[in-house]
């Protein structure tokens, strides 16, 4: 077990478990974004065109593995559209007619909005299809610090806790929705884009409105965290007796930082925090430790109350 300091644990601590996608992955469940990519291309059907458009509009590649960020860090990628590609892809079939210049300009302005709306509609449809079919036929494992009588905040859409560990649904808050039960599945980014920031040095007159339209549609893909936090006000208030927080398989990305800030503001001030880490070699371990320490700093936690553990 890796730790920052030695913590003496009271067995009667009230525990909040925070569940990230690494929890499912640890159980051998195929819930990686690369699994989504494979499913999407195999089952895209008539939406294959829009899947291709998605890849062309989000062409940024991961520096570590060369894969598209779209299939490595989906939510981060969704906030970083390539404006030029999105504009070109959506307007390539529009031709200038000499006697209808105003109509041409209007088409060039409006086409990106319609094009991207269709693309994102297809994306959300196939994303939900994938989530609903993820196979969670797995076996429970021994989990450090696990208290089946505690509270659970799940960032996952799958009912793994219910199925594998028989945790009552009443003890689980599926903060981004639960699959196969008519709940909206929340997926999105936290960027706020301004089309003017992405214009070329000498843009055509119609590009101003077109780029604004692109930004508008992409901003609609934001994860409305402030609204989700507000909707869960009673839940945060129920955490006042929590003095042990165990985080399983969460990326600790800035996208979800505000949720953790809300938790930190409601649990006991001297609560003990346990962060799971995963690594294959000493170099990866050092990076994992640094990742957790940086997150602890953002939460302004007392490092003496924080510890890491391996899954």
C-alpha cells in the first residue's frame, strides 16, 4: 500500500465511496472509450457518416499513444473541436451562384449549426446504445476500505455495485444517470468556446456567424455541473457525518473537480481521504502519486488526512 502518511482508522467511520470508470475496468468490464470506439464503428450503420464527421471535427491525437483524444479522453476532447475542419466539412457542398450571393452567404453561415447538431444527435444515440449493452457479467473482488453499509456516489452509468456487491439502489447516487432506466446519461465537456477566438487572420464575412454557430452547438455539449450540483443539494447536505471518503478508479480530472469541492465542503473537516491509484512500473507510480497530490492541492485538503492505495 502506498501512502503519504500513516492514518489510524476508526472502524465506525461513516464512509462515502466515489466510483469512477476505473472501478468497472478493475472488474474486467469493457467500459473504456476505446471499447466505445470499437462498438460505434461496428454498429454505426447509417450513422457511420456522422461518426466519421466526429473524428474529422475532433482530430487531436493523444501524445502518449497517438490515438484520437476522442477515444482516450472523450469528455475533454468534446470541448476542443477543430473549427476549421468543422466549417469545411459542413460547407463543402455549397456552391456560389452569381445571382444569389446573399443566399450563398446565409447557407455558409447556417450549414455548420445544422451539420453539427445532426452529428451530435447521432453521437449521443450510439453512445447510449453502447452504454446500455456493456456486459457487467463479472465477479466481485476484495476491495480495500469497502463498506457495503456506506454511501456511494457513482460517476458510472452501470449498475455494477447493485449486481456484483448487492448494494441497495437507495445507497447509490448515479450522479450522471443510470443506464436502462429512462435517465438522461450525462456526458460532456466544461469549456466555453467563443467562435471569434478561432477565426483566421483574414476571415470571410460569413465565417464570423458560422464560427459563432459552431461554438454555440459545441457549448451545448457542456456538462452542466452547476445545475447538477444544485439538483443534488439535499444529497450534499446528507454528507455532514461522512468522515471517510474512498475513491475507486476516478481520473480526478478537472471536469469533475467541482463535485469534489462540493463534497469536501460538506464532509467533516478532518475527514480521511483514500485515493486509488493504478500503475505498472515505478515511473507510472510516481506520476499517479503526483496526480493525486495535485488534486489534493486543488481541494485544499490536509495532506496528513490523505492516503493512496492500489486496486
